[in-house]
C-alpha cells in the first residue's frame, strides 16, 4: 500500500505510521503534508480513497473533515469535487434507500461544515428537505402513514448527525437550527408511537405501562434536547478542527445542491389491518431500526456517561461491525480503541448482545459476533471476559421472558463461545436448575447449551468440563450410540426380522442396485410381513450401515434413496419413515436433524410430512422441554424457502441472459438482412447479396443465436413452472403449519375468557419486567414456578411468533387464504392470533 494511503487509513491510531505521537493535531498535519503533495501527482486517486475511508471508518469522520478543511485552503477545486461527489453519492443513496450511506454521508457533510467547507445554510436546507418528506409521509391526507419507518429514519439521520456539528450550527445559524428542532418536535406530535411488540427481546403484555415506554425516535429526541441544553457539549465526538480554527476560517464555503427524497408507495385502497400491516412490514424491511437497546446491566455497573454519549458510542460500534465485517481482528481492534475518553466495556457488551438477539434478524450471522467477542476477550483480557460473563448471567436470570428465537440464538452463541475457551464455565452457579421442573426455562437452557457443546466436541470432554457440578451430567444427552433394533447381542433372541436385516445387509455389501433391492423387498418381505415391519427392517438396516459418519449416511441415501422413495410415496408413510429415523437416532439429536434434512434435500420426504411428524403426539409433548422438534421444523422451512430463493435468483439471471440473447439474435438478423440487400458482382453479373462465404457465415450466426434464445426461453419457462409449483406447495405448507399450531394450542390453552394475554398464563410475580442480574455473590431469588401446561403454551406460542416473524416475507402473499381458512372463526383462540399478528405487525382489531 502506498505511503499516503497508509497515512489516510491509520490516521488517529497508535502505530508506526505516525511515530510515537497519538495527538490528533500531529496526525492531521503529517497527513496533510503528504496528501497535499500527492494531489499534484494523482489527485484522481486521492479523492475516491479519502471518501472511502470517511464512509467505511466513520468514527474518524472529524479527522477526515478537518483534513479536507485544510486542503480547501490550498486547493479549492479538489475539495469542490469532493463535495460534489459526496452530494452525488448522497442522492444515489436516497434514491436506492441505502440507509447506511444516507446516515454516514449526512454525518460527513455535518463534519465538513465544522471545517468551513460546506455552507451552513445549505446543510439546513438538506435537513429541512428530509424533515418535510418525513412530515408529508405521516400525514394521513397527503402521505402514507404505513411508511412511518421511512419518515422516522430521515428524522433519526438528522438527529444522529447533530452530535458532530450541533455546536457549530447553533453558533453560525442559530435561528435556522432552532427552526429545524421545532420542526422535529412538530413531526413527533403528528407521528404515531412506534409499537413493536413482536420485535421485543422480552415478552411484554399489551398493558399501558409498555405503551408508555419511549420508542427509538422519542428517546433520541430526548437525548438531543439534553445535548442542546448542555450547550452541545459531549465527550464522545473529537473536535480536531478547533486546533486549526484560525486557519480554517479563511477557507471558501461550498454550496450543496437541493436534494430529492424518495416518495413512499401510495396507501392501499382498502385500509384493512392486513393491508396496513403489509405496507408497514415492507417499510420496516426497507428502513430497519439498526439497534434495539438491551439494558441488561444494573445502573451501578454501566459507565457513567451522558445519554447522547451512549448513543454515539453505539453508533461507533455498529459502524465498525458493519464496515469491517470481513476482517474480524481489525474489527475487534477498532472496537477496543474507539476515540472516546471513557471506558465502555459494559456498553460494548450490551451493544453486541443486542445485535446477536436483534429481531427480526441481525445484520450478520451469529458466528460473526461470536468471533468478534472472542477476539475482544483476547484483546481486553483484564476487563471484557468478566463483562461478557456478567451479560450471560444477566440474560440467564431473565431467560423465562426472553423471546424464543432470541433464546435459541443465545444458546448457539454461548455454546460456541465456550468451545473457544476450553468449555470453561462455573457451572456450579447453575447446578440449582436440577431442582427445577424439567420444563423450567433455566433448566432447558442449561440442557440445550450442554447438548450443543457435545455437538461441538465429544461427550467425555463435556462431562469433564462440568466436574465441579457433576450432578448436571443428568442434563447431558445420552451417549450417541444408535438404537439399532437388530443388533446381535449375546443372549438376545434372534427373530425372523433379524434374518431379514442380515440378508439386506449382505445385499448392500454385495453392492446390489436399488432396483434389485426393491424387487427383493417387494417379493420377500412386504407380502409376508406387511408395511410396518418392512419399513422398520429397511430403515433400521440402511441407517445402521450409514451410521459411521455423515459421509456414510449420505452415501447410503444417495445409493438407496429410490428404496426409501418407493416404500414411502405419500405423506402418511413418510411420517412413519421419519418416526423410524427418530427412533434409530434417539440418542443423537444432531444425526436425527441431519438425516431428516438430507432426506428432504433428496426429496425422499416432503416438507409437509416433516410438519406432520413434528406435530405428532410424540413430539408435541416435548415442545417445552427440548428444542429438537423446533430445530427440525426450522430446517424444513429454511430448505423450502431457500429453494424458492434459488429459483428466483435463477429466473433473474436467465431473464438477463434472454435479453442479451434477444439483442444478439436481432443484431445477427439485421446484419444478414443488410447483407442480403446489397448488390454484388458474381462472374461479372450484379446479384443481390454479398459473397456466398460471408452469407453462409451470417446465416449460421442467425441460426445459432436463434437457437440460443429459444433454449434460454425454454429454460426460463421451466424455472418459472418450478417456481409456481414451489409457491403453490408453499401455500399448502403454510396452511398445514398454522392449522397444526392452532390445533395443538386449542387443546391446551385455557378458555379465552380466562387467558386474553400472555400475562394471564404466568403467576402474578412473573409479570414483573425488572431484571435481577447480579447473582455473583448471592443466590438467585426463587420466583413462583409456572405450571407445565402454562409453560408448554408459552413455549409453543413463542415459537409460533418466531416462525411467523422469520418467514413473514413468504407469508404475506398467502395472507388472504390463511385469514380465510385459519385465522378467522369463532373457535380461533385470541392468543393464537396475537402471536401471529404481533409478529406480522398487524394491529389487533
């Protein structure tokens, strides 16, 4: 990397590039001297790289803004081009709805104002344009209030930029910035309070105290007002331009052109709850809230910082996570060394966990956050590991109220995290869970973490890791030996089924084909013993042959998949097949899940068969004590929608190729027609058409391009047919899924008159939302235990909400049919509807 690039990239950091100095002023002066000379040689390279650094290292924006301010004193034309590029990128981001670019570029423009580069009045115009668009959107007559998420986002962008330039705006254009703040207050008075009951980390009722909590916009407005009343002073944003104020004042201001905001879609003609919910869902997907605060530490544990400083540090952390996601070690290094003068380990932990548990989904996979937390523990060994442990303890104390999807993510993260630290954890602190009922959320959490650890290691290793709480061995899964029905153990009676299994085993070893195997089964086993015995012998034997490893199992399924398919052609028989797989692998949840997933992948079982099996009585009774049925159901739904996603991508790519082929075919025909219309001499006589050799080539090209176009169109039609079939199957799958949930819940939920909300399923003191977190030096307080039936209802409703929320994009197109056949009727329980509608953000009527 060139020296000037390294200086730009590492400005403000401790490192060899700037010697021993860590002073921002020295860094800016050193970098300015090099960049000023480099512009003369390769200015066209400096500008885009400087902008890239500012956009992708936004916690350094004040440094880059000051540097550009100094460059503006000597090369106004270079800086003018930078400002034009920033504004062009900003308009492109507005047109495409690129939230991160809009937010960062507005912050960058605010910082350039501090360095006397941008005219304050023109930045105010940008603010007012965004604010005007927001106010119009939420106006019920002129706009579309369903798209309030877009309006809120624009206001958040304005408010979130003020910590970087509020003081300068208040000093230079006090009346104008006051007008903007009054406009924001007016906007807050006409917008609706944002209720996101289906996106909360912890279960909350629809009680008034939950509605009285401030939403994100209202909270940020309060923080901004506090900042303004404090004279716009804060500690978390460096102000290096003040060191160069005497020089920067001589710089020339550059104007910003007017901007245009994207208009939201028109409101639906039918203002039903479903139509409003669909538009609200689309808006939230387009303009998601990037953080939902997870206040898990008590006040005496968190850093004593201003509310606005907390917001700024959260912005720093989220920006680093976003832009450095491809380099986790660099990411952890930047997160550990933010340009703030106070400690923020607790805030960093809360921010990271808020991302891991974020609903409906985090920006990145849980694995990424696992690696970042691991690297932070290594980078800050004296502070961060204890903070992470404290966060885990805090969440554990509140586990019974944690959203089911968030709980699953916490289990996956925690087990993986421990695997990176030799599975060390003070399990004796949690040994008391053995005294709790088997359905208690804390006991289930410990059980699922231990089971996931066994998957990541081996049984004896995990047993050794809990030796300080050896009683917890009860929660470990059984040793992962398959339950083979026809093993030849000493003293075990050998039946005719044993002989059939041995014969089938011999045929496999002889590598007989699937067709020969099926003929033998149909002639020898089926007529004599019937379907159930035939299925048991075949499944048990083939699974035993493939039990040595994943590879062995896949080989068996590939080689003898036709046997499974012919034996079980319909859903009823496939459910029986899945029961046999579950019975064989009853001691190994991982192999059960993998086997069923592979069988669905090879189309040996349908997704509907898996849903029916999951909701069979043997599994329904496990809904509140094990995650295994939910894991298998989630795998089936994921695979279904991944297929649809893949088909849509294929159709998009083929459609582009068809357009290219059409153009190539049209060009070839045009070239042939032009050649045929020309006069040429053949043996001295004028003849229409060019020489025969060229005409032959042109006709061949026309023929080939035509064939390519036809082939692509046929491929497109085939893919579209597959997609239509998949979408039709999806509708049937969703109907079955929600009907199954409705049926099992109807059997166990209390009468609607006795349970109108989740609060009614809990003992009275469970309704408290206060989190008791500090259990390091005292035993946790015992809360009144919830009954098994009530816990089953809470768990099942929680997973219903989780699946509905996760697959909302696919559910909405089928909403009319679902409402007609599943969601309406006198016998539909209100808690069933509440779980679904909260996930889809549909207001309950």
